[in-house]
């Protein structure tokens, strides 16, 4: 068996792949089969699950991110299935049945997956959608029906199938050990409830007990346009400001299980990114902008009034615009036309996209997931390797695997992996720390930027270096003196992280 080094995300994935290859002849056939699956996953793009309650707008957001209206939204049986969107050289939909059978289906004329498949849905495991889409080259996006929902069958399917796609070679225990998404984009709407926390825990279960944490989890506050600004203190009646404030508040509830909570308007992002917003729509908006003030204000009071109020623009046209942008998007577009009556459809689209907050979500995905894909994948693979060995029931085998992992982690190159592990341990509360130290440790995961990792964004290099060195010293003594063994292990990693930052800063001078 050879590893496909050119497809691996980086050196950490390569190190874990080598570990698997090296161990393969020394373990039972069942564990070896599991290792093959781990190797297969290591050379695939990062697997990101989009999770959250039903109707929170997951599929809408998936479409916006992929840039094509390919996931059915709202209704239809497909919204109850897990769909994996991955890169392929030709566009293709495969329905995978629970018995392993596969059936190829055509896309709808509009390029979407058919909302109703015309097959026995109870026998469907999940859908594989291959798209020739550049976004998917290094990110496989998994749309889920919804964790923490009331539809028990959908929940069961989500939990069972997140990250499915194994070749049927594995027994259920092993499959569970290697299944699971490697990262999660968690979609919430106004008012995170207690069961959203439960849903995050369910995600942990679905990722085969790997913790979701700030290293591999981001949350978005979707449907930001529907927030009633007057209910949010400090928003000054501004919807987006209200969304920003609410997202900050939700971050307090969800952190440190997620890296951040960002507001977004998935619907507007979808319409502007998938070609849904057309120049005909821009024409309609220009006509609406010319209506007399009173008519316009009345129409913008509610969705009902928008479509039913007497006005020269046909009702069907208005209904379609409402479906694409909802009232908030229409209001924003009208403001843009007011400010610049000759605005082009393209410029209007850009304004709407800016208003949707999608750029912020993309930037966060890049900073938290893409830039760390190697570490995230390697850590997930190591966790799988560990649970495969544990599941084998053979104490010798377990010891051999454990020893090999220890050797790997002791290498200086594996520092990033240890740091990711430490972040997850601290974020999940598995290793208890005082709050200020938790915050300090988690900063390492907040950004690839060194000054931000130090919590000293924008400060001069000299100050950054002095601080890194000082904290390195502090964590070293904390490791030796004031710490429990578990804390001490984390502290050593943090000490080294500061030391390496200091070295890097020095090298830049
Ligand atoms: N107003 C508004 N509606 C949205 C937004 N995102 C999604 N929706 C609507 O919410 C409904 C459910 O969306 P869907 O993506 O199917 O949710 P899912 O069940 O989580 O996949 C659809 O009618 C979407 O058009 C948003 O940001 N604003
Ligand atoms: Mg959906």
C-alpha cells in the first residue's frame, strides 16, 4: 500500500499516514481494514458538516458557499437526507442505499438535486453529489437534515451517516471509529436554546466522540435579516447591528465549543452567489424605487403587504423577488438604488452580497478550517486510529498503536498536532483551567496571525517578542509547579507554542 503524498493536506497528515502504513502489518485484519479507511480519508479533502436545526437555513447556506443552487431547500424528501458535496470531474448524483447499492440520478433542469428522488427513501443511506466546482477541491461539504430536530428518523440518519461513504469493508464498530465529519459549520438562528447545546453534543457523538471545539467548529447566526432590531438593546434599530450583538451574545453561550459566531443572511447570499439575482430583478427594483414614498413604505411593512398592495409591478414578479431577497434584502437594494439610480445589476448584486455577510463567513472558514486542514485531518485520523485499536479488544495491539502514536507526537514537527489536541482538551473542559488561562490557550486557535494569537494585534514586533518570551517562561513554570498532571501536559505544549512564536518573530527581523 502506498500513500498518496501529493494528495495529503500537509506534513502532519503525511506523518499520520506513515504511521498507519507502518502499523498495518502489525495489527489484526479488522484493524488493518480500518487503517485503510483512515488512509483513504486522509487523502480526501477536509470534511465539513453543516449542522443545525431543521429549517435553520443549512441547505441555503450550502448553496451560497458552493455558488450553485444544487441543494433543495424548504421541502421535499431530500431535505431529510445527508448529502455529501464533493469535487468530481463530471457533475453526477449518486444515491447510496443502505445495502451499499448505488444509483445514478440526473440533475433537475435547473441544476439542482431532485427534491424527490423517486426511489424508496427508507432504504437510502445518503446522497453523493460530485460537482466540478473549485470550492470543493479542498473542502467536502456535508449537508445534514438537522441535529436536535424533532424528526427522529432524520436525526438517526444524520448521526449514523455523517461522514459515511466507506466501502462496506468495515464492521459497524470500525466504521463508527473512522466515520464522522472532521469539522462543523453550525447554523443557529435567533435565540440559541438549551437544545442547541445538546445538538452540539450530538455532533460530538456523530463525529465518533471526537470533540467539536474551536479548532474545528464555527457557528453562524443565520436569518440575520429576520431579527427584530427593536428587541435588541444597543442596536439603534439597525437590523445588522442587532445581528452582530446577538451573535456576540450567542458566542458567550456556545464558546469555547465553537471558534466564533458570525451573522449571515443565507438567503441573500444564495441569491447573489448562485445567479438567482438577475438583471431582470434589478429592473424590478428600479421600478419599485420610483414608486411614491407612501406606497413604497407601506409595501415594505410586511411580506403580505409587499405582494398584495396595489402597485403596477405584477404580483408574480413581486413574489419571486420576495423569495429571493425577503423584505430586508429588498429594502437594502432599494436604498442602493436611491443612492445611485443608475446602478448596474452587477453593482447591485455586489452590494447585496456585501450586506449578506457571506464574505465574513468565507474568511472565517479559510482562517479556521482551510489554513489548518492538515492539522485537523491529522488529529481526526489519530483519533480514529486510537479508537480502532481500542475496538480491537487486543491489549498488545492497543499498546503497539499507543506507543507508535507517542513516538509520533514526541517529534518536534508534531507540535502543531499537540497544540490542536491541547486546544480541544481545554475547550471541551476535559482539562480544567482557570478562565483567563482558557482564554489565553484558545487564542492560539483564533487566527493564523501571530500577533492575534498573542492577543496583541497591531503591536510592534519588539513588544510581541518580549511578550511571547515572558509567557513562554510563565507556562514553563506553571507546567512544573502549579499544575495537575493533565494541566501540566497542556502547559508544556503552550510553553513550546510561545517559544516557537518568539523564534518565528525573531526570524522575521
Ligand atoms: N429570510 C430568510 N430566510 C432564509 C434565510 N436562509 C434560509 N431561509 C429560508 O428558510 C427556509 C429553510 O431553509 P433551508 O435551507 O431549507 O433550511 P434547512 O432545513 O436547515 O436546510 C427556506 O425557505 C429558506 O429560503 C435567511 O437568511 N433569511
Ligand atoms: Mg436542508
